[in-house]
C-alpha cells in the first residue's frame, strides 16, 4: 500500500478524501496490503495548526483542483482560499478576501466549534454543492456528517498513484516524490469515484477491520 505524507502535497490537496480513519492495528493491516485497489491509498495528514496531530485515512482522494469544473467560476475562489491557509498562511489575504476562513487558521489544535464549521462549510459549498455538512474537525482535517459517498461525489475524479511494479511492504511518498517525477510511479487523476471504486474501498475497509462505513473528509495543507 502506498502511504502519502500530505504536507505540502499541492498535487493532491485540498481534497475531499473518502475513507476510513485508522490507527494502531488497523493501520498496520492496511499498510501490509501488497495488492491495493487502484485509487485506494493511505493518507497521513498533518493537522491541528500550530499544535500538530497526525490523523490518518485509508481511502480515495478527490482533489478539488481536478474537479474544479463541478464548481464553475466559484471553484477557483474556494481553492485559492484553502491554499491561502497553507504552511505559511497569508493572513492579510484571508482577512481581506476570505474572512470566513480567518478563524480556521493558525489554531492550536482545538476542535473547531460549530460556528467555524458552518462558515467553512458554507464557503466550500459555494462551488462544491453536494458536500454534506461538516460535523467535526481540527485545522486542515474536517469530517463530514455521515452520508452516502456515491450520492455526494459520484463521478468526481480521483487521485491514483501506484508503483509500476507491485511489491510487498509500505512505500512512503512525500511532495518531493511526486514533483521529481519518480520513474517507478504512475500518477493519474482520470480515475472516477464510481461504483467500482466505492466497492473496492468498502472491501478494503472490511479487509483491514475498519469500523463503520467510509465517510467524507476535507483536507488541506496545515498551517503549522
């Protein structure tokens, strides 16, 4: 199973990630899979702003940038705002052009309150109308309310990254791995979140003993 360290990975984030939050033994079982379905990866996120934590999702990433056609003219605005919250956030830009996001950046790991979640959800839904309400989360890692993924994101393009030759064990990828065009990687964003990928994701969840159904998350680059 490929494991992506999401920090600084602009090729993927911001993204909706459909999958299972995992830790401990479940994560160990996931990274031991040597024949994962196309599009199902381990996403290691750095979150929580200035007081960092490291949530992990086994699932499929649907980058907003490659799905921008779904959001019309508003999509570029939403993506620009989320990227302004990244590693070295542009606080002045956020305050001037994206006031709904200012209170959601440079936090200290405290869970977002209801008002912040609602403002963030309203902002993202300007372009991506089918995303369910935001239920909980911290900076750069937000959980959507339980919803049927295919009803929300059917047909969205997914991020696919695989080794040209499969092998056992875990391969960890970071931003440099993608930007240098590693010869042993096949990267594609033409995979669709459809019935096949959804079924493969659910089967992977059952295989590793992940609890519950896959859910939607919103991830962006943490301000750290």
